[in-house]
C-alpha cells in the first residue's frame, strides 16, 4: 500500500517547482529578462540622440538660418568682360528684368512670343531695338531699370525678338581693345582747339575768373528714390497691371493699413503681376525706402 503522506508531500513539492530546471534554461531566462531589454533601450536612445532636434517652436538654430543671419549685407560679383560664359544669357536677363512687363505685355511692352506685336519692331532692326533697350523708350527706363552690360542687354533683345519671329544672330562679345581704341580719337580731339586758342591768349586781356559754382543743393527729401525711377514707375506711374498708381490715396489706403514692413515683404517676395523685387536687383534697404516714398506720396 502507498503512503498517503508521502504522495501528498511529492505533490506539494511539484507544485512549487519553477520553469527553470537546468542551467541552460537559467541562462536563457537571464538573457531574455535582462540583456534583450537593455539592448532595446540602447538602440532607442541611440536613435533619439542621433536625430536633429531644432529649437522648440522654430528653426532658428538650423545651419541654414544661421548662415542667412551672418551672411554679408552686400556681395561683389566680378565678371571677366572677355569671357562670354561669365555673362548672363538672354533668357536669364529676361527672367530677371524684362519679364516684369514683357511676360504679360503691360505698359505698352510687346508680349513675349507675340509675333504680331513684335513684327513692326523686328522690322526696325537689331541695332534700333538695342538702342531703345539701352537708352529707354516710352514707359521703359534705360535697360528696363536693370544693371547689366550692353552685351547682356543685346543677348536679351535677341532672345525676345527671336521668340517673336526674328532670326537675329547672337551678339558678339566686343574685343577688349575696342573701347580704348574708340576713346583714343575723342581724347585727342580737344588738343587742337587748345593749341589754337593759345595764340590770341597773349593779345586779349585775361578774362575774369568765372564765379565758383554754388554748392549742389541737397537732394529733396521728397524726391523719388533711384529704384523707383528704374523699376517701380513702369507700372506705378500709370497704375498698370493692378499696381496702385502713385499718389492715388483711394488705391493706397487699404495697403497703407498693412504697414511698411508688410508692403516691403510683398515687394521682396513678389505679389500678383509684380515679380520678386519688382524685377530689380535692389537691396532690401532700397526697396523699403522706395515703399516708404510711395506710401508718403499717397498720404
């Protein structure tokens, strides 16, 4: 017969035994309980630590933002006048300057690609069109208000005219010595009159010295800034392409309420038919001064 007390003791011992019965099971339990969780934690910390963490609520400490803050106020662009590759192409000049009016055909400018509008102008020839572009014509200021070399303006003229049906050749880069050679005869011309005038100088009494010119009058504080004359007046003088006309208080009233800084930001980034910076290369300070002038003219 079996001992009931012995059977009960074995049953109690079996109930209290754990799942780990061998050394291998103990090692496996330690790995799963400690090593794997620690490895997961390390991986998570590494992932979080390696990701960029910008300042809370802004990207003011990003490399791009820092570089923008410390960049120079102005830059200097040096061009080799003997290297055509360093000059801007016709389409680049068009995009930077001419598109302000020619893209939409405002202020009497022939629309880009409009063969009918360009036909009578193409008939005048390349040299005439270049002269008009360099010296200005109608509402267009000299160089369209830009600051490019004559060669670059010539490229832009050819680019626009050819898109309008012309077949003008790309202008040739002038030789380096051409300017000096052209200037030499002009510099030599005054020598003859001076020599001829020296003879009667001894006979005639010395003329009284001319009175010293009065000092130049300081620029009027209300005078238009140069940037306005170069670019802004193309549209604002006549109120073209949705631009508020200079001095029109009714048109300027809702804009004045936005403040100078907001209006300046609109000019810098462009708005409506107005390209960024009004199609000019003016600095932020020049643009703000011009905006202030136009706002003042409407008050």
